[in-house]
């Protein structure tokens, strides 16, 4: 895939990288063990703790005997994934920041799209790359990099997607600023973070789980679904209840990040407009009334709270 390398850049100085993974501008040298470029610079202690956390239990992992068909069928069950896929052009250049084991990258690959999955944890990227080989998906490539100093070319992507990542970085607002720069002017940014209200049920479950030293996690529907998959069960317990770095955010806060980085706010998923049907066109502006947003978030405690409390905000870079 020729388009792949031109979307990468030196994480130290943003210079172009040669075929042998060295930077023509600052001379820094990198490598690509197992075909996955390592463009990660050493991070601070908190980021390093997060990296080690996911190296030990890659997230979300693949169920046994998975196939591309099964992966797509699972993804299609999510209204969000279907709307996102439908809204992205057939020739889009997409980057997923914090792709984990790469399921969304594989789902979004198709037509003439080029998809890059970027993550801190090589163990996760290896699983993603192995799945891409198994399923013969050639338009997805993976790169090891820290979003805080990304080895990705600025202003180059039609879609920057990131789910469940910013709230695990030490400074989510600064991390968002880094991520936003990757979108081209007019490009779309889709970020999923824990909602401050919708996360309350998970925090209550966590308090109860601590009492039994995590032998029992009450009322978690995801764990019930995974009762015969010990590895993916453990990955979920760790990710949801034992994470070393977790922040929670409101719509208003994410809107401020957008405004500070010249990103026009379009909508949230689920919609914060009370009673609104999901739109035919995902990348369009919805009404934005602060009072209604607060009511919607209170409701998310029940609707999103069952599965971790993640909501998405969608915007377009000016
Ligand atoms: C909860 S997992 C989400 C994985 C995937 N996006 C999903 O929705 O299934 C968070 C991922 O973010 C990655 N991550 C955390 N901090 C990061 C950083 N600073 N740069 C790049 N990736 C990061 C972790 O390695 C992990 O794979």
C-alpha cells in the first residue's frame, strides 16, 4: 500500500521518513519489527504505566474462532458503527488513534479506503496485524506510536477516530489538541470518551467489586456475555475497573476542546437532542442547547451506564 508511508512522520520533528525508517530532517532512526513501524518516543511515567497495562492484557482482544464475517456482523449490531461506516467516503484516509487490537480498523477497511491503526501497545498491534493478515485485509496498517507525540503526518486524514483513549491519557485536553491536528481542514474528528454522568454506575460497580477483591462484579452485562471467554473477560475487568489512569468528561468540556482547536461541533452519539432519531447523515450538525445536553447526560446514566458510559462527539476541522 503506497499511501501508507506518506501518512507517517518522524515523531520527534515531523520530518518525512525514508524507506529505511530514518528521518531525513533530524536524522532520528526507527525500525519496524514484524512489519509494524515503531515510531514511539519514550513517554512520561503515567503514559508508560498505561502502555504496560495494555501490553499485559491487549484490549479488546479477539474471541476464539473469529472470522472477518463474524467481526463485521458483531460491529453491524452497533448503530454507531453502521452510521459511521456509511458516512465515510470510499476513498477516505482514516486514522484510528488508540486502536487497541484493531477491530474497528478492520471493520472500516473497504473500497479504496486507507486505514491506519495507531497504538502505544505493540502486543495489541500484533494481534491486529495478525488478524488483518488472516482476513486478507490489505488496506489496514498498524503503527506503534504515542498520540502525544504521534508519528503521523499532520493535516493529512479525512477522518480521525478515537474511542476510549483520551480519558486514559494524563492530560486529555492536550491529547485532544494533538489528535485534532492530524485531520485535514474539512476532515472529520470522532472521539469517544467516558461521560461524567454515564460513568457513575460503573464506579458504583467498581466500589462493590473491590469489596470482593474483584471476584464478583455485580450487574455487568458485558461480563455476562463473555462468561466463556476468560481472556476477554479479564481484559474487560482490567479496562473498566482497575485502570491506572481514568478521567471523565461532559459534553460541554469536549465542546470547549473543539472550540480551542478550531473544530466545529456537529453532534454527539447518542444524540443529545431529546427524542431525535439517529440521522441518515451522520456528519451533520444537530441542535445544540446546553440545558438539553445536561438532561441527555442524566439519561445516559441509565442507557450508557450499563456498558461503561462512553459517548462520542463528532466535529469538523475548520
Ligand atoms: C480502552 S482501549 C480502546 C481500544 C479500541 N479503541 C476500542 O475501542 O476497542 C485504549 C487503547 O488506547 C491506547 N492508548 C492509551 N494511551 C495512548 C497513547 N498515549 N497513545 C496511543 N495509544 C494510547 C491503549 O494502548 C489501548 O489500546
